[in-house]
C-alpha cells in the first residue's frame, strides 16, 4: 500500500493538430479542396489562421485534433472526470476484473495539513480496508463485491479528448472553485498540450483568465476582481 | 446508518411516447405535416406503426420519447451508470456539498450469503468508516476530502433517458453478465416502462431474448443455448 | 407548387419542466430523496430555485426538460439545423421515400425585395425544376436520384430538444449574424417556450442580450454597443 | 461547370491506432500502468489483443483511434452524412461565405443509364441553375440567398471519425440498401482504413457480412440468404 500523487501524462497527440484545424477552417471558407490547402499554407499562415479561429470563437474545427492522456487519480475524481460526455473517450481500470491487492491511494492536502491523529487514522483506515478486502477475497467473495468496502483508491485511465472538449474541460476544471485533485490534473494537462502546440491552446483556461468574466456569480472566488485590478495598475 | 436496497422508480414519463414516435416516423415517410398526422392516427394505427419501426430497427424516432427515473444505488454502480453518454442526462447527489452523516449502504448478496464473520466485519467496517468520517469533519476536514475514506455508500440520482438510449441500456445491463446491482436496476426499469407503454418496449432486453444472439462470444453465459433448446422443444 | 413561410410549432412539451429541473437540482445539494423533494416545494420555491440555477450557470439540470417542435423550413436550413448534435433528436421527411410532387418552397426576403425580373426568374426556376423532376420520375428515374436536381425546397421535421440544448441553440441562432431563416425559427421557438414556462428561459437568447458580451469579435454586428449605450442612458 | 465523382480520401490517421486500442484494453484488465503496457507488448501481442476485443464486442476502446477524411460528394449526401452525431466531427464548405461560381456536380448513375433526353435535360438544368445563380449575384442578391435555387451540387468536407463511430458508419452505409453515393463513399473509406491498419477493421462492414444477420427485416435485399447458401456450398 502506497501513497501516490494524482498525475496526467500526455501519451499521444496529433503532431499535425494545428495544421488539421487550419485546413478544416480553410476548407469551410475557400474554394480549394483540402489537399491543396494542406500543401499551400506555411507554418506562419497556419498559426495565424488558428489564432483567428480562436478569436472568432469558431471552435468546431478544433474537434479534428486529438490528445490522449494516461491519468492516475482517486476514484472520487475519476467519477467526476467521466461525467464529461462529449468529444471524449475513457478506458478505466476495472475493479470487477482486476483485484486491488496492494492498492495505492491519494491523501488529500487538508488531511496532510491536519497531520497528527487525523493523518494517522486516515492511513490506518486504508490499511484496515486493504486487510478486510484481502480477507473477503480469501473467503471467496468476488472482487466485484469486495470492492464495495474500499475507500477512494487510486485508479488508472486512458482518456482521449479532442481540442474542443479539452477547452471545455479546462474552462471548468482549471477554476479555483473546482475540486483540488481534478484542478491539479487539468493544470498539468494544459501545461503539456501547450508544450506540444504553438498557438492552439492560447485561449484555454478559466473564463476569468481568458474572457475576463466569471460564470460562478455569487459563488465567485474573487480572482476576476484581482485580475482586473492588476490590469488597471499596469 | 442503514442498509438499503438498490431501486429505480419511474418519476416522470411521456404519456404520448408512442404517439410521438409514430408521428415522427410517419412524418419521415408521408406527405402530410406533423399536425395532421397526430390527429389522424387511431391508437391501433399508432401501435401498429411503432411495431413496424421496431421490426425494421429504425430506432432513431424513439429518441423523441423520454423517461425519468429516481435511482438509489451504491456509488460503485453510479460510477458505471454515468458511463453511458448518449441520450441520457444525470443529476447526482454531491459529496462535496452534502455531508454524508448517517449514510445508508448496500450489502452485496455474496456478502449476505457468506454471513457470519464476513458479514459482521463488513458491517463493522461501514460503522467505523462513518465514525472516522464524522471525526474528520469535527476536525474541520472539508466534506469533499473526508469522503475519500468512505466505502461505496448509497447515492441518489435523477436520470432521464430517451427510449432509444433505454434500449441500449437494457441490452447491455439486463444481461446476466452485467454486475448484479445494475442488472437489478435495469430489470426494475424495464418492467416499469413496459407498464406505462403498450408496445414501445416490446423488443427491449438482452440480445439473447430479443434477437436470439449473444454478443459476448466465448464469455457467453450459455443462456442463449438454453433459450434455443427450449424453443426447439415447443 | 406553393410558397410557404418557415415556421416552428411547439407540438409537445414537459408540463413539469421547471419542477423537474428544480427537483434534480435539489437532489444534488440536499439529503432528501427525489420523491420527498417533488412534494415539498411550492411553485414559488421551484421557480426561485430555477432562477438560482440559471444565475449560477449550473445548466446540466436543464437536460431533464424536453420540448418538441414541428418545423417547416427550406432544405438549406434543415442542413444547418441538424448540425447541432448534442441533446437533440431529429426526424425529417425523406426525399428517398416520399415523392416531391407539388412541392412548396421558401422565397428569401432579398429575392422578394429585389422583385421584378429577379423574383420572376426565381419562381420560374422552381416551376421548371418541378416539371423536370416529374418528367424524370415518368422516365423511371427513382425519386432518390431525381431529387438531385431540386433546388432548396420545403422540408418537414420533428425536432426534440432538452432545455439545455435549446439554450445553446438560442445563443447561436437568435444572433443577428445567424442566417435569416434559422434566426426566424429560433425566435419563434424562444417565444413559444417562454409562453409555456414561468422562468426557465429567462436567460435564453443571444450573448449580447443575456450576458452583455459578444463572441463574434471583429465580426460583431454592433448590437452590443447599442444595448450598452441604451443602458447608460437609462 | 464540371461533373465530378464522389470520393473520400484518408488525409490523416493514427499510426498507433492499434497500439492505442490495445493499450487502453490492457489498462482496463491489468494491474500495470499505461506506460509500461505500451512498451511491453509486441506487435503480435497487440494485434492478438485487438482481435480479442473485436470478438468480444468491447468496442469502447476503439474510440481512442482517429481517422480523418477529405470527402467530395453532393449536398444530398452531405445532408445524410452529417446526421451521424456521435464520435465524429465535420467541417463543410460554406455556401454562405463561398460563392459557387463554376460549381461541379455529381450525375446519379440512373440518370447516366437513362442517357439521351433525360441526361441532356439534367445537364442543361445544372447549366441554367449556374447562370441564374450568377445573374442573381450580379443583382446583389447575397450568396446565402442565391444558393436556394441551386440543385444538389458538389460540396467538400473534412470528417474525423474514431474507429468505433467508423464501425457504426460502415455497418449502416456499406449496406446495399443505403443510398448509392454514400455507400460508394463508405466502401472507399473501408478499403483505405484497412490498408493502413492490420486487424482493426477486420469486423467492419455490413451485418450480413460480419455477423451473418440482417437488421432490415422485410426490407432485406436478400444478400444474407445468398451469403448463407454460398457458405453451405463450401
């Protein structure tokens, strides 16, 4: 039994992501076929066109570019993660077919900060859960039923998003009001897709950063106000 | 803390479900407008048309009819349930915003059958989990973090399906190879939608019952063979 | 052959739309089951809760409420209409199986305004298209091939949206930059759903009206500026 | 004005398609992380695993693999094509923003076979449509309105499918009951994806070829019977 950190790793992506987006956009608005368009645009032209698409909010062409991640997180967070339904595909480690022997788990920061007795009891609880799980399997309880007693443990997923659904994911999950674990994943993911693209994710992130507005209404974290006052000072 | 049974209750449905499906189908294949069509078909004609649609497998018109359920199940099963992405909408009790004090839980049949020490330890584990959860809240750990230690407890959902997505759900989840809890819910749901419709769900269920075939290949439960040999005896 | 106006008629809707949305929202954030919640809320409480959901932008609960329309429009517009993919279902008159004898058609306002020779030629073209279509059918060309020569003629659809996808539709299609025919339909539809609900569509419409912002960037029609200067005058 | 043939060209695909599908599948059913799994499988093992997935019908892992096509077809067929909503993204040449000067078109085989007066009138109709379209533009009718009079002319699309949605597309559209143009495209596409993958599309095609069954009921083309009697002769 081992503590792990939630993490997301970009395992595959579209090397031609921006080219595909630009080609699709140009097809919509020009007389040429896609074949000619692919050849004729320079890298600068492609990036310029992608920038324009982002400015105009014509995000449908972003659906042609794909990014796959290997994600390690708690089952609390995987339950949230899979709620996004459009433009995204999931494969998740099965607890019916895979026995959770020697499972890993994530310790929430608030538990770590509390430390002392709280942290000790939390860890013991995971230890006891593992022991009881093992005992039930030994008594021929099938893994699909023994898992009922397990707390939120580590799970593994492969998740493939298109660039448009990633935009949606980032706008919701990079927000400081999002749950800390999924927010941490979202920020890791945003950093990685930015590293492998030139301009495609220039407008990705929370609405306060990108649009200068906050959709949370009275529940707002106040960050937008801070961003605005910083801008005024500049 | 209380044991509960998984259950699904039809809380709202389209009283005109079959009329809508028939109207949509007739619109596709006739010169008349939808207004005229609604008025002109007798109940018998509508049911006849729905039967024909089901026979021909033209299921897209089934998307116009909606059925809403209140579902009580374990979080193990809700995690599976929400994986169906098309033609279905979910609202689920939040563990971030709602404290799980005095939670209920589901006991898997295999644990009940095992009884004795197994059942006793299982119940004690839930009791201890509740106590530790309460203790952490008392130490100012937020509910969204304290929930990490909780085993699979009861959750509540409102789920709205259209008739086509229900067909998909029933074909996968009524199967004897589906997990017992979700299969139980699926069968309750199939029974209830059949009670409020005349013919719309005549072809719903597992492939072995409905199509006389099994998509599970070498993992088949063998029920299809039984159905076929029973038919031969008749 | 006859000229028709594009039109949308609400043919079926969820009488409990707001109740369902409120119930789903309350289920997410309260300890009670859906059954109790449905009973306990007064109409005022339900409307208040729906207003709050709209303010906070928690639109997922809007997916439980459904609205069905019979739409008459040109095939130019139906081709656009069916591009919305999420939370919406379509049934459309088939040109493979239904012969287009005596078809109707829509005359764009710009053609009408041009009048004179333009309008005359436009109408004659439709007349000639009908005659050639009929001649091909008489020569045993199947309807699915004869339709290739048809201009954009009238088509019929039944379309069912959930309230969330309607919001999306209205935000895109009520915009003055949307094509005139689909914009006309969108405005008819928004008017009708507002008539049968109390508060559910209070925030529906274009971003300039609802959010005081314009997503069209440099292509903006300038209406937002007008709205803002009107507000300042008040 | 020029006659063209409908065509589909694979413009981009996942070179690691089968590896990604195999990795995702193995993640679901093994204790290892995705990183290790990618490295450890030989090409033979990956193909073997993909074959097993196809046999068991566990198609969800196929969603991680993407294939993009440039499609040239009539607007009759593009209207059908865009009706598939799940796991697929479209970008289509706009008739609002791109003027259709010197447009191309597709001549249905039945018109060609008819030949003589039928073919002549069909071609003349397209010629006259082009001339009237040009005349309206000259009279300042905007392209978005002048297009109303156009018959089904050639359009261009970029379409990206995941492998699962391609399976769905092939099962519906390779069928001899599908409209000839979309069937022709589907067969071109199936051929091309088979050329760039080893086993991933082994089970793709119509139900009669792949499953030995026909979903068309009384509308069946009779091909299944032929396949079955051929098999008996072998």
